[in-house]
C-alpha cells in the first residue's frame, strides 16, 4: 500500500485521440455501425472486444474514464454513471434483493439515507443504521439476511471516519460486501487497498472540481462491473443512469489536476480548522488531534494529499449559522450552496439542506445540531486573509 500512489496511476494512463490529439476523441454518438451482422450479435452478447453497440451499454469516452477511475482506486474495473446516486442505487440493488438486509452508517449523505430508509423497503430490502465508528454495534446489527456493510470514508456531514480495514475484516467474517463511498477523500484514501469490495464516488464533487457536471462511478472487480452492465439483469444497464460522453470527457480532463487541487484543499482546511479551534469555535476536522478518529484516519491516508477539504463549525443556533453564511457570501468569501469540491468555498447548514431527509429526532440523536455549518474549503491563495475575513464576520455577529 505504501507504494501505491493513485495520482501516479492516473498520470501513467495515456490516451491519444483518433487523429493524434493529446486528449482522446469524444464519441459523440448514441449508436454505432457494424460491418457485419455477426459482429453486432457478438457485441450485444458482450463478446466483441473494442466494438460498441449503443451508448447506454458503453462508449469509448466512458470507458476511458472507467479505466482512469479503476486505476485511481486500485480496482480491476469501474463503471461511470450520470450522478453519484446513479452509482449508489444500482450498486446496492445489484447486491441485494427481496428479504436482504443492509447495515449502514447512520451519518451518510441525505439522498443515500432516504434511498435506504424510504425506497428500498418497497423491494423488501431493510436497513439498520448504526454508529459506524463503534465496531461492536456494527457487528451486533448483522443478521443472517445481511448482505452489505455500507459507509462513507468520511461521513457527510458529521465527518465521522470509518475504520475501513476493521470493517473489511467484519465483512469477510460474515461473507458480506463492504461498499464505501469515498467522495470526501479521493487520493487521500484508497478503500479497496484496505479491503473494501466496492468504492463509489460522486464525480460531481472533487474529482470534476468545477461544479458544472453531475456524475458518479462504481469501482469494483471486473465480475461485479460486468454484472452491473449485464443486458438481462444488470441494475446499471436496466435502470439506465448513463453518463453523457461529453460530460465524461470533461471529467477526464479535470481528473488530471485532482492531485494538485486536493493538496491545496487540504492545506487550506487544516489552516482554518486549527485557527478556529484555537478561537474557541467548536470545530470538527479529521486533521485535528481533537477529532475522535484522528489517529485512525492519519494511518489510513496518503499524507501527501492531506486530511481533505471538509470541515464543520458549530456556531450555536440556526439563526446564527444562517446570518454568518449570508454575511460570508456578501463578503465574497464563498457561496451559500450545497455540494463540495469547488474552487470557491461552499457552506451550508446540512440539517436544513443536504441532510434534511433525515428526521429531526434522528439528527439530534446523531449530533447534527442546528448551528452546524458544513464547509467545503476552496482553493484560496492567501488562506490567512480568508481566515481573518471569516473571523471578522464572526465578530460582527457576536459569534466570537
């Protein structure tokens, strides 16, 4: 694992365009022609390497990005999709059916939570939500019907850290599949190398990095990716969350700078977290020694890319949180917006936005308070200047 550098794997991939372009040509076609009916039949059955039938099955542009994402995560294969949820939902539906059970982290993206809590029961799939940081609780929730352990490397929005290596041991003990959403920590963490069976990303976030594209990816064994794309019973094939080739080509270009961006996101987030904690603001960031899983996470990450760009501050009440976010936006310190991974800092109150699908009583139980602000720290050049400006906003509102 020490010799595995995902950025090097991405760099070593080299694709020429069909006319020698330094970027691969974009396959701007929904369907493809064949010189013989036999080749079309073989392609439909998945037996004609290098031939394409229809872009919902696969396209050259998507396969370029598939290979790059598999290289980044150290898996055999990958399958890109039209959104992060377009990767999560087919993956879980491919793994589970009527009567099956999932054990999931309690603090996950609100859309994933809603899918597991409200949607999959229609198919006879039940989920138990647990504190993923307490392995005894995770193990106690496993039943004979359990098929999947699901977590996020760093949870959304509370920034709890999953001990992936220990969860992998549990999964193997009970013959389960460990599925890890690694959206918050690309390059920093490589879950597959720690025993995760399947790694998912919302490409919308850090990997694309420009908040102009929605996309997702599932990274896994060749066998599992083939099952997702099976024309008869593959969840990705039949539900159809296909990524557009033009968007795929755009993500592929932005992926090339991910290593530079992640280092700076992490540098800026650590700087702000350390300073706001010293100021007495309740600060949660995995890079702080005060974080309950700091040592676990430190041993998981590739330190070159740091602890990530996600941070939370608790400023007391929802009114104070809203006032601070509005003032910061007016001072051009970032945007009051959901999502993450943008070059500008983004901030939101997750209890009323990205985690609003979680019932209020459950938010309280997991520690998601009204005054919590989730920050996706941007690529500001002078982070000391940014810190002083945010601090001034806090002083103006009597938060500090």
